């Protein structure tokens, strides 16, 4: 399951707690791939912020990012 799939599944389940965990990290697992640091928590946060407005989660609302 990709990061985007995990975000979409949490949105479909209306799971605010999981979305908050994705936005602000839970446990960050970092490794190095070809000399570049790869952190799961940062990748989940980036995927979430491309789809959902994080601040609205604190009001128990899921607000999608809109493109202008």
C-alpha cells in the first residue's frame, strides 16, 4: 500500500486520529537509500499535506486541498 493509498484509506474511514498521526508523526523510521535519507514519517506527512488541510483535523474535519 503506497503512502497515498494509506491517506485515502484513512480519509474514507474518516479516521482523524490516524490522519493526525500521519501529519505530525508517530515514530519516525529513517533509512538511507543511495545516500539519501528516507523517513517514512516525512513521506506520509508530505502525502497527507498534498491531499488534506492539516489544521482542519484539529476541528475534527477532513478538508481536502483544492487547486486554484
